[in-house]
C-alpha cells in the first residue's frame, strides 16, 4: 500500500494529527480492551406501530449481549402502564437482564413502593432510581408523603432488598438545577452512599468533560462505577433540542458536521455511528469499559457503534479467542 500523501498546503501539525489517527487502529482490528460491556435504554411505545418497532429494536440489539437493558418511566408515573407492559413482555419473551426506571417526583411513597412490588413480582430486580422532572407549574414536584430526593428513594429500595441492583443518574456537565458543580457531585455521592451500585450519565458529546468529571468524582471519594451514557445521533435537530433541555453542551464543531444531512439519512447514519464509535474509543483508551446507549428505539446506530467498537453479535464470534459467553471488544 502506498504511503499517505499530503498536499503541500496541509500544515505540519495537521499532517501529524492525521498520521496519528491513521496509525491508531491497525486493520484487521486488534483488541483495545477485553471485556467491554454495553447496555441499552428503551422507552415504552404508545402506539401498536411503536410497540412493533421497539421489539424489532430489542431483537436486533439482544445479540450484542448487553449486561442489561432498561425501560424509561415518566415522572409521576406518566408512562407507568406502558413501562410495566414493556417490562413484562421483555421478561417473559427474552433472557435479557431488565431494569425498570423509577421516579419519585409527584408520587407518594405508597405509590412508589407499589411500582417496586410490580417490578419484583415480574422478576425485574434492577432499578434505575431517579428523582424525575417536576411537572409544569410545580416548584419542585414533591408531594406530601413522597420521597424528597433520589438518595431517599435509593435508601428505601435498598432497605427493601439488598439484592436489587440500583443505578442512579450522573451529570458530567452538571445538572441544570444544581447550584454548583460541587453540589451536584455531593448529590451523586449521597445517592451512591445510600446504596446505589453505579451511576449512568446523561448523554454528552464533550469527552473531556466526562473525563474531568470522573477525575473529580474520584477525588470526592466516589469509588463505584460511573458509566458514560452514549447517544448516537438519530436526528441532530432532535438531539440538540434534548441537549438544550438537560444542559448537555453541543460542541461548536457539531452543527457543521451534521449540516445538510437531515435530508440525507444514509449519510447522517454513517456520520452518527462514526462519531459515537470515536467517542467510545477515546473513552476506552482512558480506561472506560462500560457504555450505556440511549437507543431512542432505533437499533441501527447503536448496533453500528458496537460493531465498530468490536462488540460483536454473539452468534458471530465463535471463531474468536475466548469467545465462550462474553461480549467481545476490540
């Protein structure tokens, strides 16, 4: 193969950056971090077509061997019936480890414990415990007889059963309503100290922000896993709208990257999968070995990202070394 050629108008620094990136990953792919684990988040559909789409999504992503899959739950139980129906179908038709989201804003303790009862009855022993967003017109969403904080919710779940696996939320770029980054980090530590097993982060696109956040968490005495939340971009406009609401920063280069691609869905998907895979690769190079994908019930992007990372569908890895029952990473 001929060496890479550069035109004379490319600065030396640019040439070095390109050669560094080209040399980063030999081909065929080599292992970058054995034992990478992935998990996927779905949202409960509200139409028959959405229901069909969701389970097609599950069918396409299940072969990647996720450590668990989660189903969202609206604040105040706004999707309670649909969440429970989705969880029940997942537990009865798949062998996946399933996690149910649970919020406490706008709900009494009795209502929250009733949902936990439903989860345990159907065999769901993983919970993503969240405070949730306050309903419009409410100052903080708390109700008489309800849990005041996510840490209180975690403590109540842990008191019920020490074997329930509990995840909580973390915010690498600071929760929009936090008074300061240190206060936000203190809140995360309270949730983990109350009995949570790990934190799943809000999606982000500034990888350095996550790495700084992880370092700050370590300095604050947090030792439990902080799993980055990855959002492969299904629609830049839609994701930018989500980001504005939750405080996720859109880097300056990102709008230009997706400019003009809303009418070119195939190219948009290629760019999205490559961007997500590059983000995961950089995180893996900095010691991260777990990734939580916000799928938006669209499997192609998450599947493509896993494939680029080297996480292979389990039916296709029999010829790989040490492929017995584990997810592959390269």
